[in-house]
C-alpha cells in the first residue's frame, strides 16, 4: 500500500461515512475531517507529507516520516507540546493533553493494515472519493480521456530541505493564495 | 480476539439493503465488521449504517411493557399487557365494530411481521391496515400499477452503472442512499450523462452534467415539456411504442401544447435546458429514470409518476439491462411491506380487496369462514389519523411515529389523544408512544430473524444475532400472542419467522420460490418474482411483456395541474421538505444516535441569500417559518443551493410536519409534503 490516501474531492458527496468509519475503527476521536468550503465537502486527513512540517517542528523528533508508513508518531518520545498541531498546514493533527492517544492523527489504520485490511475510510467511502490506490483516479480520468498516460512516480527523490527560505515550510504556503 | 464468526445482517436503514457483519460477544453486539465480500455493498457503509449499533445498545431502549396510569408510566408484565390490549380491542370491536379499529404496520419490520399485521387486521374484519408507504411511494403503486402492471423498480440498482444517461427527478440518491450512489459514479466514470431535476442543488446534483432547478411541484410540467420535445423532434422509439404500448395518440395529443417555453414559464427552468435534457435522455442507448419523493409526495403524485413512466416508455428505456425506471424506496422494507399487503386496499401480492376471487382465495388459504374479509378498502394512514377519535376508536401503531411523519402534525396529535385505545409497539418512547395507553417494547433488526425486500425487489434474509434487551420481543411474536388472546390461535400457529415465510410462499406467487433455506444462503438475496424453488429470480422486469392483462403497457395522457397552495402576498415563499444524509425519516432512531445527532443536532432551514437579504436574515439566525397551519423555529442556513423563493426544511424533526398540508392525492391518498406557502420571520432577541 502507498503511504498516503488520495482524495478526489469531486467525488465526495459529504455523506460522513469516512468520519463514522474512522470513529468506529479508532474508537472515539475521528481522524478524518469533512471540511466544507462554500458548502462543498472536502475530506481532510493527514497527507503524510514527505517534507512534513509537523516532523520538522517536533523538538523531540517524535514524528518521523518513512516510506511505508507515512508520518509515524513515536509515542514514547512525545511530550504533547502541541507544536505539530500548530505546524500542520492542513489542520488535521490535534493534540489531546489528557486523552489517549496523545497526538490524534491518521495513522492509515496501522492496526487494520497489520491484520491485512484496508483503512476504514477507504473501505467505506461509497463513491471512492478516498482511495489508497493513487493510480486509480488517474486510470479513471484516462478512461474519460482527460489525462495523457504518463508514468506516475509515487515519491520524489530530491526535494528541498524541510525548512524553506521564508522562515519555515509554511512560508511557502502563505502569500501564494491571497485568500 | 477469538470471537465467533460475525453474523451477516441487513442494515436497518435505507432500502439499499447493505450487509452489516455483527461481532457478537457474550450475547451482546460488540462491534461491526465491514462486509467486504458482500455483493451488495462490498464493505461500504454510510454514516447511518456505522451508527446502527448505537440503536441496538441504546440505553433508552424500552425493556418492559409500559401502561399509562394517573401517576405516569407503570411497567407491567407481558401477560398483563397483552390481556389488557386484547380486552380493549374486544371492547372496541363489540361497541363499534371492526371499522373502528385501525392498524399501522411498519416498513421497519420484516415481511413476515407485515404479513401477520395485515392478516390479523383482516381476520378481525377490518381493512384499516396501512403503513408509511402511504406517505412516500403510494403514488408509485397507483401510478405504475395500471400502466406497467406492477409498481416496483424495474431493474436492480447495480444496473445504474450500465446506463449512459441517468435522469434523477426529485431524488437525492447521494444523500439518502449513499452506498447506491457508487453505481452512479461508476456510470459517470464511463462517460454517462447525469441529469438532475431538483429545486435544490443537492449532492446528487453536484456531479450532474445538467441541473434543472425547477420550482417545487412543477415536475409534471417539466416532464410534459420533455415529452413534447421528444415527439416534436421524432426522438421517440416508434418500434417499441407500436409493439409494447397502447394509448400513444392520447399522450401525443396531451403534450401538443406543452412546449418548452410553456414549461420554462411554469418550472423556472430555461427552455433550452429542457430541450437538452429531453435530447440527452431520449438519444442515449441505455437510460435510467430515477425518481423519489420529489415526484410522489404531491397532490398530483400519481400523474407525475405516470409522466415519468410515459417518458421511459415512449423512449423505450425500460425492460433492458441498464434501462429502467427506478422508484427509490426510503426504508429497508417498504417494498416488502407493500408486497405483503399492509395496504388498506390491497391483499398480499397486490390483489385488490374489491376482487371477490382474491377474497375467496385468502379466506380459503387462511381457513377463515366465507365473508370474513371486508370488501371495501379500509382507511389509509392519513385517513386513520383524521378519523382517529371519531370513527376510529382504537389504533395499533407498530414501529410508526405519525406525530412526526404525518402532515399537519398538531391536528394528528389532537386526534390521537382522543382515541379510546392507542397501542404502540416500538424500540423507544417516541413522540407517538408518549400519547399511548400501552407501549410494548419491540426487538431491533439484529434481535430477530426475517426476510426484507429492498428497493430493487431483492429479498434478503437477516438472521438474529443477539437477544433483545430486557423483556423486549420481536413484532411477529407480539402479534401472534395478541392474536391468540383474541381467540384466533388456530389461525396463527407460528413458532418462528420461517413458519410465516412458508405461508407467504403459498399465498404470494412472486415469493413462491423463496424458501427460508434458500434465502439464508443467497448471498445477494433473490429478486421477486420468483415463482418456484428452481427459478433464479427476476432482476429485470418487463423484458418481454408487461404485467398487464394483455402484456402491453398503457400510456397515460398528461394534464398539468398546479400545486394546491401557491405562494401569495401573505405567504411569499414555498416551503419544501426533504431528507438530510445524517438523519432518517422520523428521526426516532437517528436523533437518538450520538454520533449522528452530534453532527446534525438541530433543525435548520435553508434559505437563498437574496431572500435572506430581503428578510434581514444572516447565517445562523433564529428564524420562524410560518404557514397557514403552524410555525416552527429553526436556525437559518443561508445557501445558494436552494432556488430563490424556496425554503427547505428537513422532515426528521417533529416541528417540520406541523407546517405541511394535509391535502391528499385523490387516488394514492399521499399528502402534499413538498409544497406549502410560508413566510419567514426573524426571531428577535435571539442572537446568532
């Protein structure tokens, strides 16, 4: 499996199945968030960024990115300082100072994958808006003839270092979009 | 975990019939497994399906029979409760005759339970048995029955993926049947065109190639306009019309004057879009027409359903894989409840009560003395509620919540209070149960076995996984016990739902081949008609002949009629009602589910930004919506997804139906839920 989930928000119907499935799979806190922009839904969950702002700011190096599991939390290192939640550009990471687990973020259903099952939100999404096969949406769009066939590389090998010029990763995000 | 293998049950919510695998530990449902290998849903579930367990293990579930007393509810034993019920029913029968007794059956019960309810009612000599199909798809039965011979979906829902054009009329499949929507998405991936006619830009309309935002209650004009274009441009399937239908001339004459410009004036949809829609639908090789309560819940519901069928017949889009007419049912077993004859005018298998042969057949089959079955059709749901406290003295409501679901609910409530005896069988103390004299605790879907029929006529068996909480009992057991106390023991000799299904097989030909064993092993269920054990079932209806006497479909002329209450100076907006994805019908289950109620906890109304500006309303304000019948207060959601002049309110909350009109379709007796003239008043003093 790929270490991230692909979201095609144009397929999302806002049925909340992903949130419900996530709650059922993880008990309690939900790691997928259905955000609405102008009344249209976008499922948001940890993007498992390769140059993760959350991992970059973590003073204890409790968050690490690896190719098979995405951004992984090392629970024993975490001090619940909350910097990662501040750094996350998608706002999909939260820190619960008292609850368990301490950092609430999508772990791509680690437990389910260990049992050979697919992540709960992927399995349950009625319209395949969330998928763990990133080539599927591409194939679908090729079927409709809108994308030329190119070889997709799942991971880029040479990207700039996490800390950008403008004082951090988020500098790159700000300013680009005036809204 | 080394628990027992999961029990595969059928989801209790909508009519798609998804499989839910329940993990049982120590006699309790402990968890839910995604039914990955299910041919129906392949592991997919919507938010309601995920929340189904919250109903089974809900702390508010009724556990004992409750009797009303001067000091409130008193728990009583089953013996005492059933004796009381039988005595009160006997008193009413003796004093007022069987006509004074009415039964509300339930689309949430199994086929077996619905069959028993109508059998008991009819054995007592009353045709006053009906259920909530009257409020959602009664016009499908009265509309399609005479045209096609059968008022049911013609194809399996999975067939949608083979269509090249999907035309949704008044159906919000994406929100109400989310799991079925994946077939629509698959069709779109293959390049199918999606047309959606709906006053709101619903999630179904988000993926539409063409959205026709018509005024509520004008669907008939839109369809007439499309038919005009089809005949005008010669897009009709002449071979199909000649070979399989009758009455095309009358139809053609009736749509002679309904040109797109006329339709555009009435519906508010641009004429060119009506022309485009007609061309896209008629020219597609395989096209499906999906309609739902936006079509049926009107005074002219029957006519509008017939216009839908006219469109499908004239273009030949019926009776083939990928081409069909889909009335999408709302509840898990509303199709089955209709099949079982839980309708005031129809015996099991849609045989009319007015037909003497049908009555003789059932009297013989049930071993009743000749002349027991009443010849006149009984009262429908809305008529029962109007007559409650007057002509109707006793009402037995099983899994129904008319105080929330019926129109003009204030009057319904007053009438129910006047009854001599109101018996409610339900999972929870619903708004209706609070008015009852006696409340009996029922078993939820996971706590009883039974067969259920989905919207595409697939009959699936849902086995029992756990015991009901406390002393709750399954409905079939309650009805059987009640029948025994009423002295009908020899006519109700059932020890299990399987026994009842065996009897159903004998009297309903379409279910003839559905033995309990066969149903239990059929992974996807069996679509009726299935006359014998070797028959594989019928996924596509009307392939070679229609179910009418001569095998030909009837085309009906279209006559446009206006909605009974149009916006005027005092009530300038049109209130329309509908469903939202997180709630389900009367909300008795979903408003009690923490995970669903927390996401959608209160009633809201959707208002167009221009209307909101005129009324001085802002997003989140408290607003009072007033109609001639009542008022509700809700939070205002300002959104461009509703058309100008339209106010939308979900009907899952008890307040909504205080506003709707109790005006009935003359033949289907379905109330006009979808239009009501209203005005908006800002509630002062309540900040956002």
